[in-house]
C-alpha cells in the first residue's frame, strides 16, 4: 500500500527568535539540524525508508531533507523542489517579533492573523526589505503579498495532485519535507479535517508523520513515527 511521510523542517533561527518567517529564507539552528538528523535516524531504525522526496524552495526545508536523508542512508534518492510547498506567506508580519506584535495589535488580532482559516495578515509593501521580487529562485513566479491558510491550501493541493499523487500511485514511498502550514494543508486534505478544526492543529518540528494509504490514496492510518 502507498505510504506518505511528512516532516516539518527542524527549528529555524526565526523559530528560535519567535519571529514571523513565511517565505523569508532563514537557516536551521544547531538544534534544528539535530532534529533533522534524528528524523532520518528514526526512519532508518523503523525501516521506513523513502524512495522519492519533495521539498520547497526554502533553505530550512531543503537542509532538513538532506540531513534526514543522509542520516537514513538515502541521500541518493531523487528529489524535487517546488515553491508551492513553501511556507504560508505572512505578508507584512514577516520579520516581526510575535510577542511584540501581540503587544502592539492585541492578542486577539494576532490570533486571527496566525490561526484563522481565511483571513490573511496585512500585505507586504513593495520595496520592503523582505520583498522577494529580486530573488532568482522566484523568477517568473507571481509572489504573493500575503496568504491565509486557505490561500496556502489553494497552491499546495493542486501540486500534491499533479506531482505527488502519481508517485504514490506508482508505489513510491514519498517523503515531503516542508513547513507547518504547507503540511497542514496536506493533513487537512488527507484526514478530512474541517476548516474550523485545522486552525488548532500544530505540527512539531522534525517529527515524521506517516500516512498509510489505500490503493485510492485514502488515509487508512496517520501516526507519528516516534510513537511506533
């Protein structure tokens, strides 16, 4: 039966600093690198070895994938990078300290920006130091100025259907190393989680989530590999 493994990137520098990150490219911390290696070692220990991998255009996810695959002895497997697996774009919140933002705008407003299903944060202004229009990895891509979770799902799921589903149907064991919100999009779809309930779902860093799928790619089981 097909198997899909999801891993959120290890702790990033802005996770540590409690800043809104989104599409901005930040690196892993030493702890994040250790989390990625531990994820790969767990895959090997549980004989849950991927044959194909997907990740985003963002360093923290790419490094997590590579460190995990190296630890699992699978650095050689084919991998595909795509911007549609990027984190949700946090718009004008990008780079801001989460606690300071809550103090300025109020906890309720920040909770809406962070956790509502379809209310995006304020847009990122043109010319901001976090503007990515000159970043060569996004050449030819219509970079969003902000995204809600609903917007993120609208780009992640078509990519899942066109790129990842065929691999699963071909019998590959697929590893996706991505981000909290792009992975929430996949979990919402595969587990049939409602718009209201998905806002409360937290995906921890560096913890492989395994989906055992049937031949129609419906989820038979979802579990954290560390709990097996």
